[in-house]
């Protein structure tokens, strides 16, 4: 094997290693470098988990259910609304055409 073949093989190995590794960042203009690095951290372990609202919504749902059960068990009436009125509003059929017309009127 001559020198040019050895050089080509070495360059091929380096190129394969470069693209197989996948850690190489794409070319980014220096002006946008910080934004890019903030969005795409080097290590996935460095990224903080994205915050969601699931647990907040879950707590609110549980609180609403507990209040409904309390109102039903104690026959309480709050702001002239009792558990029967809540159930009636949930079971009420909704007329989609009336809602669309009301939105168009706004």
C-alpha cells in the first residue's frame, strides 16, 4: 500500500468517526451561537425537564370533585347552586348551531 492509499484510508476513517459520533454541532453563525447552545444542550442529561401543567390540572380536578361530593353528601347549596344543578348542566344537550351563531354575533 502506498502513501496516498494510506492517507485516503485514514481520512475515510476520520470522516466516518466524525459523522457516526453525532455530537458534532452544525455550523452556526457566531451571533446565534448562544441561542443555539441554550436550545440544544450538549448532553441530554444537562437539559432540565420541560414543565407541564398536568399536575396542576389534576389537583384542580380533584379539588372540584371533592367539593362536588361534599355538596352532594351535605346537601349544601353554594351561590344558589347545588349538586343536582351541576349534574343537570353536565347532562344538558348542547346545540352546536346556537353556539356558532352566538360566536358570529360577537
